[in-house]
């Protein structure tokens, strides 16, 4: 029993310098994937976020919701369509995206954080004109009402943080008129982290991080400098769905965010292990 107490004390002692370092600093966490599907993991992730908030770290949660959107479209008899990995978003799909992201998922997360003893407030990119976007068209490809972020006004988030709240943000953006756009959550997290001059950006995903061999988790690359990225891409280490995530990390660090992380949200307490211990569990970009 004494050994257990000693181990707990050691863990707390190891966390102290990190708590001091990140006190009053901002961390943006993009939350999605399997960590949102499992109720047990969801409670663990949100409890960790509350803990960070209670020790003086300003945490902003940016969430996705792709599986839930697909499930709702299925229930309505509408097939999900993807173009180059992005959801094709017509007007009917956009209505579902807005309803599911800004409504059910956002408020469920807020309610769970509050129920676990935290203080959360739900926001979406439309609130206060936080995310302004325009229709994304790349190489003549039309993705429907998928938006490309043009500007971020972080004022609503800063107001929430300054009042001790954990802002929980759904990534729907507005156009210059009455248009509403579906925004990629990873990109929104990176842009928001830059706008907030965040100390860290954390992308919770469904893989250990960047792997030299995508089929072997023991080949995790724990640290990547921005100058390493072109060669890793050329060698095929950065490929497929990892490309846009790495791009978000690179943009965030290049534009002032001190560190960016890709973490496995399936590992319990991965955020705490990465931020408050000497051991990392994912890939850090510097």
C-alpha cells in the first residue's frame, strides 16, 4: 500500500514542473475519432481536460463528428458521399451537419463536462463570427458547402477562457452573406490555435502518431522537426490520411504555436501523459 502512495506522489511530483510551465497558457485539443465513440474513453478524455483546466491551463476543445453525421444521414435515407476524402455537402447534408455538430454533439459534450465537475460553454464557428469561410474549390473540384477558412475571430473563445470556462467548439463557419459551411475540424483547430497564440495544439486521432511503418506501432516517431517533413513525405512515411493532419501541425508550429501533437485518443489519459510527464505517447512537432 505504501508503495502505491509513493508511486502516486512520484507522478504528482513529476507533473509539477509541467503544470508550472503551462499555467495560464492555452492548449487547443481537437477531439474526435474512437475517443468519442466509447463512453468510457469520452469520460476519461473530458476528465483529463477538466483536470488541466483546474490546474490553471486554458483548454479549448474543438470537436468533430463524422460518424454521427453519417449515422443521421443513414437514418434519413441519405447516402454519405466523399470526394478526395472530404464529405460532399449539399444543402440537405449541411442542415444535418449543423444540427448534429452544433446541436447534439456539442451540447452532449458540454453537458458531460459540466456533469463531471467542469465548467464548459458550447460555441460554434457562427457565434460572434468566429469562423469566416468561403466555398472550397480545389483544381476545379466542387465539394459542395465545404468551407475554406478565411479568417478567425477568437474573441468569443477568449471571453470564455477569461471567465474560467472550457470552450467547446463545433466547426461550422459562416460566409460573407447567409451561407453556412462545413469546416474540417483539424484545420479549424490549427487556425484557432494560431489565432489564440496557443502553447500547444493536440490532435486526438485513432493511431499512435506518425509511424515509419504504418502497420507497426513500435515504429512510432516521437519527435519531428519541421525540416524533417519533406523527406518523410518523399519516403512515403507521411501518406494518406496522415498528410492533412501533419499539414495542420506544420502550419500551426510554423505560425507560432510552440508544439503540436498527434496522439492516440484510444489510450486512456494520453493527453495527461503527453503534457504532464517525462514520457510522450504520440508524435510531437517542433
